[in-house]
C-alpha cells in the first residue's frame, strides 16, 4: 500500500508543480494587464496579479514538500510521513489556487492510503 501511495503522491505533486507554474504565469499576465490598464486609465489598480503570483509561489512550495514526502513514503514505517504529506497537500490546496488544488486531491488520497497502510508488511 505504501508503494501505491508513493506513486499516486508523486504523480499528484508533479502535476501540482506544473499547475503552480501555470498559476505564476497567469499572475504575471494579470499583473501586466493591470499595469497597462493603469497607464491607460490613470486609476490605481487593486493588485490582483500580486496575489495570484503569491498563490503560485505557495503552490510551488507545497508541491515541493509533497514531492519530498511522496518519495519518503516508499520507505516509511510509521504514520508520520503520510500525515506530513496529507497536511502539506491540504495547505497547498488551500493556498495554491484552483489548479494546484485539483492536483493536490491525488496527494490527499495518497496521504490517506499511506496512513491506512503504515506499519503493515
């Protein structure tokens, strides 16, 4: 069960990393469009691009933690590593944006499978 949890977790975390990169690119695009809009209209913008970029960076950090813990889950004997995977996946899903959250569902499932399979030979 731990092997299945590790494979599912790695797939979800790698997809989450690419989703976080896409979120960063979307934040850059929104920031650029806000800058052009501010120059044309002369009004101050709310700065949504900066918050989207921040979500992208949090998604990258959460995905890296999920990749590391998914790789560690292959040799884990206790429930500590799957719990760390589950917690980091939930935090990345909340803070990383919609695209990262969709990918982190796989990591959440992997954490649950890892918790159920920990300690069994």
